[in-house]
């Protein structure tokens, strides 16, 4: 019984060490002054969660290991918490822009919804529209006898002439009452459109605060590298305020006029120059605020992908690397590497009854003792001819054939990393039939087919 508990505790320490060795961020706890390790990727967090679950299932009784397990559990919980790490200037500048934009859009909202133009204005509006279209038609006419005449390209003249001719025909086919209804309807739909736009921009503004909350493990990862966006933002704002300060602090000039009779006239240009400087600052401010406003939707999308679609982003990156033949920077640890030439001790497993032709099993390969994916192609009296996944043909005994599901559920497993011929220890995470997801010892996941697995 003691030996069994000792084995469980040893296994628990192995699982704990796997987590600690994988975590690559180290810092000193200010309160305890202890050096603490922390995960910096989703794979590291998930591997830690899996190992904690396995340790819990062991029902260990080692007090030190229990304490260490609780520490990594607490670290993982803290690593997955989210904190706002967004720009301070972007929401401030965007808030100003959104406020004025919505103010402009919703100005006169209720009068427009009810009907902007009163009934008594119907005839006046209708006549004004007729006169305006007749004037424009006369301007773009070829037979314009005098007055202002269009001198542009003939193609554009014909286009504009047709437009105003059609519009004038539409006006003459209606009456003042219907025209008033159309104008009020346009105003009403414009007001509704502005309301929708206002809601969209308010939601975008609020969304920025939501999507700018990465998990702590990502924050720590980014702290170790230069954050281009924050540095650019900081440098840009410093330059902007430095420019404003230089404009405001520049000395004003004075115009001195000396007359022939000896009189000297001095004119202080301070008010004019200060007014011009204020105008320049306002123009710069409006340009920056406008730029920030149009950057807001882009920042919301980018931050959402970076902070909330981590797994999809990593899969997309892996797909691109695989598509273009680029190897990931991460690689399964050498400690879990096993050469193809290594001979493994033969593992025992239940005999399979009713072995049938054209069925798939895991079959022991005599050269190294591992079980590989193979198909039975011939059944003899006391042996079986199998074709391995690489088309190698061999004749084996019944005790060399293992049930497909038994191997997946009970035997140790390795996977052929990216089909390069190098096998690493792993765990089958999910999958069915011929396709699986495996998790290597250092947390790297890979989508594989069944032929990449071997058991021992």
C-alpha cells in the first residue's frame, strides 16, 4: 500500500514538474519575495489545467505536493483573469469625436421623425423645386442662348442634363402635397439612419473597453517584448503636445513703421498671431480626432482577435505555416524524443478474437517492438499478413495484434511530429476514426492522422 502511495506521489511530482518546466515567465513576488513562474500562452495554461486535474485524480497525500499543486492552481486562475490594457488617448479622442458626431446626427431628430416641413409649405417647396430643376436644365442645355453656360466635358453635360430632365419630369407628374410627403419621408428615414449610426458608434466605443481586456498570461508575454502600438501612441502624443507647446510659446512679432517726419508707429501683432496659432491647433486637433475615430473600428477588430480569439488565431497561423512550408518556432522537447532505431520492451495486451480481413488494428513491428497502424490483408491458419501504413508487408502472430480502441485508451503513445519521422511522447486529446489531436509533453498540439501514432 505504501509503495502504491509512493508511486502516486512520484507521478504527481512528475506532472507538477512538467508544468513548471513549461512555464517561461519568471518574476519575484513583492510580498513573499519568492521567485514565481507563470504561463504565457494558451497551450501552457491548458497543459497546466490538464496536469492539475490528473494530480487531483491521484488523491495524493504528500503535503508539500498538495501545497505546490495549489500554488500552480492559483497561478493558472490568475493567468486566465482579464485586465484592461488599452490606450488612454484612443477612447478619449474617439469619445470627443463620437459625441460631436452623434450630436450633429441627432440634432432635430424628433422634428424630422414627426415631419419637418409643415403642410402650408407644400406649394412653396414644390415651386422652388420646379424652378431649381428648370434652371439646372437650362444651364446644361446645348441651346442655352445666354447667361451662365456649362463648359465642361460633353459626356458629363449629357449625364447631368438627363438627370435634371428626369427629375423635372417626375416633379411635373406629381403635385405639391405628394412632393411634401416625399420630402418629409426622406427626412424621416435620414433621422432613423442617423439614429442607427449613433447606436453603432456608441456600441463600438463601448466595445473597445471590452475587447481591450487580454488574459494575464498574454499581458505578461507582451511585457517581455516591445509593444509597437503603445510606443507609437506614446511617441505620437508626446510629439503632438511638444508641437502645441512650441506653437504657443513662440514669441509674437511687432511691426515698426518709421515715417519721413521722424514719427515711429508700432503695431503689436500678438492678437492676430495668437488667433492664427489657435486655429492651427484646432485644425491639428480635429485631424487627430478624426483619425482616431476611423481607427476605432479597426482597433476593436484587432483587439478582439488578439485577446478573445487566441485559439483561432494560433490555428490560422499554424495553417499558414503549414500551407507555405514554414515550421513553427515551437518544437516538442528533446526529452520526449525517441529515435526510430530504439528497441522498446514488448508490452502485453489482451488477445483479439475474430480477427478479420480488411480490418484495421495496431500491430507490433518486429524491428523495434512498437505497435503501428496496419490492415489485415490475409488470414492464415495460425498467422496473419498485415500491411502497415507505409505499405510494408509483414506476417505476424495473434499476440502481435492489438485492438484499435484498447491501444488508444490504455497504452503509452507517441506521435510522428509533422510526419518528419521523429516520434515524441504525447497524449491523444480528442478525435475519432482516422483523425486526432495530440498534445505533446511541452503543450504543443498537432492535428494528425492515425498513421502518425505508435504505441508501446
